[in-house]
């Protein structure tokens, strides 16, 4: 028979074999898929290896607190990258196997240069991918308005960079007015990429209103800027329908979103100054054009004024001659018109007097006839109204008598019904029933209606008209 092991014996054997196979530390490459730091300062990791999108290996790892306190700042200072999930690391580990808890790796050291190289490779791959897809420069091809004054801002509401940006715009020396709307987003950490993409999605329905989108963030550690080297975020910016201006607040290498954005400035304040300067250049050009228009207008006015003076002198002579000729003709026509008007006025005055006399006569006659007609109609109306009032009065008296008669009959019938109901109630009164020779049987104060309600030895009460009888059941028949 084959040798039998208990589970603990088998696990102890596995432990011994692993200890023999890995007696010292080994260097392991893996991607951090999970990372938890407990209150004691210990760090618990899950390391994975991927092939495409599939996980082909997985292992637990532990960095004890005394080691983690040294490795974490060393890694972050060297790489400029937060020690968090999603990064690839090269770590020195011991392979440990516990019979109760299984296989785990104990991290002793870390090589940050491997992660730096991996991040640089990832960044390069993202840039090449965007270029290969033909979208890298799409946002740069959009036209930035000559006077961008309606600005959608993506930033944290409490960030100093956001306050610097708005203060710079509002207090510009030219007094230019800007409309700004904040679409708040998380600007660092694991949630920053989906938060900024969501802010872009909220701006998109209003792309016909805004002139540009500004993504701003104040200064900070290089590790805080890794979110801006993300493919999904960069792709969304390349596809956005408005020019995107970045002011991430760092002086060193540009992030990927700086590279794909329409315009990259160093700081939020620089973005505000860029917008102000753009409007100022347009304003200065307008002022130059205004001065040029004024100069041309003045020259044109002077030339036309001289020309008008010459024309006015010539016109003055011609007009004077014309006026004299017309005055003579007007005087002649005026005399003729005066004579004609006098004759016409006399004729019309005579005709008006005749019409006035005829009208007065006709009005007097019409007034007398109308007055007589109205008097006749008044007498007829008075007679008709009198007859109608008499007829309606008789009808009302008849209705009144009819209502009184019907009301009396109705009251009498209701009184009869009440009297009958009173007699019925009186007859149904238990006391009256008892006076007619009947009795009532009660058990426990309740009326007995059936023999099924009674049992042997039950006490019952019989009520008669002149008293009560208490009995005990000895037999049921």
C-alpha cells in the first residue's frame, strides 16, 4: 500500500522541499494587483504575472513594518512614483511555506530602477500607440477662438492652482471679463483618471457654448502626476471637440496629456496669463485698426469737405438765380390763387347756408316723429308688462298653496310612521316580553339561544317578569 500522509505532514514535506530549493533570497518580477497596509505598518501584497489580459501566476507577499518603513520612501524618492497597485516591481524575496497558511513571499529589498524603466517603457508605448492610431495631434488641429472667454475648468475646487487661476483671470489689468465654470475632478491618486474623463463627459453636451477646456493642477511631487501619463485619459483629450489647455504645474518633462493637448503651459497661472495675453493681443489689434480707421476717416472727411466747399460755391450761384426766378413765378401764381380762393369761398359759403337750413328743418321733423313713436311703444310695453306680472303672481300663489298642502301631507305620513315604530319598539322591549309570560335564560350574563351553549353542571339564570331563578344543569335532553 502507498505511504499515507496527514495533511500537516504533507505540508511540512512541501515546506522542507521549498526550503531546500530556495535556501536564500531570489529576485522576482511581478505586478502589484492588491496592496494593503495595516495599523501595525505591515504591508500585504498580491503579486501577479500577466500574459496579455490573462493572469498566469499569482502569489501573496508580505513586507514587514521595519522593512516597509525603509523600502517605501526609498522607492518613491528614486522613482517619483507612489508605491501602489498597478505598478511592476523587482523585489528580493525569501520563499516561505506555512503548513496552515500556504505559500507566501517575504520581501527583503526592492530595485526601483526596474520600475523606472518599466514606467518609461509604458509611457513610450502609449505615445507610439496614439501616433499609430492617428489621433496624437487631433486636439492641436482644433481652432482656438481669437477671444476665448468662456472657459470650462477641470480641477479640484480646493486646489491652490484653481484659486490662482481664477484670481489671475478676474484681476487682469485690462478688465477683461471671463465666464468660467468648474467641473470638479480628483486630480491625483487612483481615482483621478476616471474622475477627469467624467468631467470631460459632463462638458461635452455644452461644447457649442464653451471656447476651450482648461485642465489645471498646482505643483506637487512627480509621483502625483503619473495619472496624466494614462492612455485612456490622453485618448479622450485627443477626441474632444474643444481645444484643451493644460497647466499641470510642473517644470520637468511633459506628461502625455501635455503632449496631446492643444496648448501646454507650465502652471495654472501661466494658463490664465496665456488667455489674458491672447485677448490683449486681439484688443491691441482692434485698437490699431480703430486708429487706422480714424486716420482714413479724417483724410476722407478733409478731402470731401474741400470738394463740398467748391460744389457749395457753384451751387450757391445757381440756387440764387433759381430762387429769384421761382419767386417771381410764385408771386404771379399766388395772386391768381388768391382770386380763385375768394370766388370759391363765397360760392361754398352760400351752399353751406342752404344746407344748414335744410338740415335744421329735417332734424326738427325727425325729432317730433321719433318722440311720438316712442310714446306709443311706452304705453304698449306698460300694458304688456302689467298683464305679465298679474299672470305670474297668480301662478306663484297657486304654487305656494300646492307646496303648503303637500308639506302637510308629508309631515302627517312621517308622524304616522314614527308612531308605528314606537309601538313596535315598545312591544319588542324584553320587559314587555316577560310580562306576556315569557322568560329569558342567561349564562355568564349572556343570553342562551341554543342548548349547544350549555354543558352539564353549568349554572344558568332564568329571568321572569317578577324575579330571577338560578339553576344548575343536571341533564340535557
